[in-house]
C-alpha cells in the first residue's frame, strides 16, 4: 500500500502536527500526516481561543515565518482583543475568540490545499528504527510506512487516561481512544518518560444561561488581526463573552465532592499546569478567596454551546452540575458535557537538541505536549520548528534554530532543552529577557526574512514586510528632521499637562515624552499631511510610534543582547568529557553531561551551573 519512502512522516494532527506537516510539505518534502481521526484535524481540545499574553506573540511569529496558525485564527475569529494595552508595547498581546468548528475546518482546507502532503487515518503503534536512526512508522494494523524522518506530536494521547470523579477510562480526549505502544518502545530505547495532567471545564447550553446577570466582555472597538498578510481582514462583527463569579456557596458545594476527586484521593499523581489550575485546586490553594472569575465563552458564531473558562475540573459530574447551578446566571444551566482531567505520557525535553531532534534517535523529532508544554500556541510553534528541521535534515541543509533575542519561540525551546520541565510549561512575557525586542508588532521584521530563506514565507510576504519597514523608518526619520514651533506645539502640550517649550525643536523630542501620543501629534498639520500624503495605515503609524517612544529601551536591550550573544558563538565540542574538569562543581558536571549543551551560552542557563563553573569551562577550553 505504501511503496514510496516519505521524506517526513508527522504523527498526530493537532496544532503541532498540523504546523509540522504544513512546514515540511511547503519546503518541498514529500510528507505524510498520520492521525487517528481525520475528522479532528487541529481540534481545539480545550478553550476556543488563540493567543493571549505571550501566546499572541508566538502566533504572530508563526505567521511571520510562514506558518498557518495566524491565518486560521483570523478566518475563524468571532472576537478580537489586544490585551495589556494599558502597558508598554512589549506587553501587548493579541487574542481571538474562535469558532471551534470553523477553526478545524479552515485548517483542514489549508492542509488539503498544500502540495506534497498526503493523509492517512490510523493509529501509529511504533517506530521503525535501523542503526540508531528512524526509518518509518508501524501502525496498529501492522502497516509499515518508510520515512527519512518522523515528527511525533501525540498530544495527550500517549497512554491517555481520563478522570471524572471516581471513574476513569483510557482516552486521548473525550470520545477518542488513547494511543499505545510508542511510549513503551521509546523507554526500551533508553528514553526517560513521565506523566503529566491537564484538564478542561464543562461545556453548557448557552440557551439555559441568564446573561443579564453577568458582565458583558465585548471585543475591541477597532479590532486588529493576527496575520501580516492582507488575505485576512479584521472582524467587522463580533460576539461578546461574559463574566461571572463563583461564591462561597459554590465552593462549599464543590468541597462536598473532594473525597471523590481524583486530585485529592490519590488517583491522579502527576502534576497539572500551575497557571491554569482546576477549580478544586484553586479553592484548595487559595482558601482565603471567597470568589473566582469565570469567563463565559461562546464556541462559535451559530452554536449555543458555551465554554466555562475558569471552571476546569475532574470532580464527579453531579458535583459539577450542582455547584454550577449556584453560580450567578447559571441557575438553570444544562450540561452538554462535564469537565474532566486527563493524564498522559511525556518525555522530558532535555533529551532533545535545539532543533527538536532527539539525541538518542537520529531523524526523530518531538513537538508539543510530548515535550511537557501546555497550550495550542506553544505546541504549534514547536510543530513548525520540528517540521522545518525534519525537512532541512532530509534535504541535507543546515539546521534552523532561533535564539532567545530573536523570538519567543527561541525562548520556549531553549527553556525546554536547557532547563527541562516537571510541570506543563506555559509561555509568559516574563520568561523573555528581551521582550522589548520581541514585540508582537515587529514579528515580521524579525522573522519573515528567515522564513523566506527557508522557502516558507513567500516573496509577496517578504515584499510587504519590506515596504512596511521602509515606510515606518521614513516616518521616524520625518519626526527626527521636522521642527515644530512653540506656538504650534504648546497648546497640545498644555492640554496634556506637559511642560511647554520655549523654542522650536524636533518633533521626535516632543513625541518621546511619555504622555504625548500619536493622536496628539496628528493635531500638528505637518504630521497629518505626511500621513495622508503617504497613505500610512494603522500598522505603520503604530510601528513608528513605538520606534520613537521606546527608542532608548530598544537600543539598551539590543546592546545587552549583543553582549550576551557572544557566548552563543563559543561552541562546545560534541560528547565533551566534563568529568575531566575537576575544578568544576560535581552538580555542574552531572548537569552538563546529561544535557550536552552545544554552546557556552546554553551551558550558562542550565540550573545548577554557576558563573564560576562557566569561568572554569572557558579556561579549560582555552577561551
């Protein structure tokens, strides 16, 4: 049935698998996407949303490189919000509420329209390995499919176990069976595995809710979008979400079921996501709080199904139902399906290279929750990078990695590879030390040239980015060279309680004041004339404003990044013998031996390796 040898086989068609398959195929590799159910490609297993704090930056980076997540997020959006607008631009994070069914459909249509990509519905039960190198996969029906590289993106399916109260059963998510065989084979090969847990809230019938008792959460008045391409458009119409709260009564009702909760009776032993805890975990950990927020999120344009964000739980169904009926606005709630927790296998990511290729088996790549991460966006970015590198390896081209000062994707992968994780990893802006450089607005400037070199980003995309960059630079130059007289600018400054000027000065200097915004300066005739004559759109105007107002911060951070990046170029030889460096601490030697960093910079970020250990290493290497 499968006589040909594929360049890349991708196992699993979630967010990681979909991006991996698209990337490999678009780079010219003959690719096969194998999944247990072709009806569930890019399924949103948990909340119907993309983006959010730091996650929105990741989606824009995926788009800038030529991935599909940003495009699909736009075409399936029902609401758009730019979070953290009250803070500096390094913190701005786009987020969309999504139509769950349309999201999956749009992804499938994009994948089916991708050349070089084949599909097959079956469970992969094992890997074919020859002389330490992957050579394909074997399905549960015994079909062997040959390949030069394999990307595993199994999500929560590896020996998945679903918990609802004192009941549990095998499954990768509700209604789908677990995947077996792969974990056991990888462990036999020498891989270390572990167990993690995540959960999801109940879905309810929106017709049974009283929204008049809740607080409406509309989208932005002037919504933006994710993709830098002009093939998608901002929303004209949006659907609102709503907010309500739990109460002490709700908490008391939930506590009645704690003795039947797998979280507390020992059935679930693995760690769940610290930053997205279940409702029972929140009540237990934050006993001093008498209420918690719940966000009521529609699942799409036309469905009445609603996602209860903030009420993730594995409590018995009757306890969930009774407690939810005590929430304001939920007095007559009807369930579509209860919440549940799921345990699954993962492989500590310190067993990977920065390319996401495993250290033990050549040509084998891991992406997504198999690496201990949580979230669609984190998974999608890993899938993109794994797909890129699997394709590059087959084509015998140089591997592609991103540094910490180049992308949030670089921070994510470096954190996983260098530090590992014992709980589901979630991206935050605080994890990025260069977040002023890694803004959502400049992801195309940072990454589209790289995507173009890889063969992922089109020439049209690159040209659009270059035109935007040039227009923004020229606008900044206009502010640097154009003077304004006191009688013109002082009324504007005084209206903003800003000190007046006594003589003519450059607009750049005035604009750099923290309380002066673009809307203020557009009252200056020369500024508005420039905008109109050059037909500048919102993206370019915003980009110029950020470049002017944050010029000092950006320059300082770039300088720091340049200084620290020098150690990135100090390579450590493969299979370096750390045991011979007796003056280095024992812990550092053990950690370095296990992780095998490729550069001194990476070695310096490993937990347990001190600055003194790095100094000793540099001396030993003759640097």
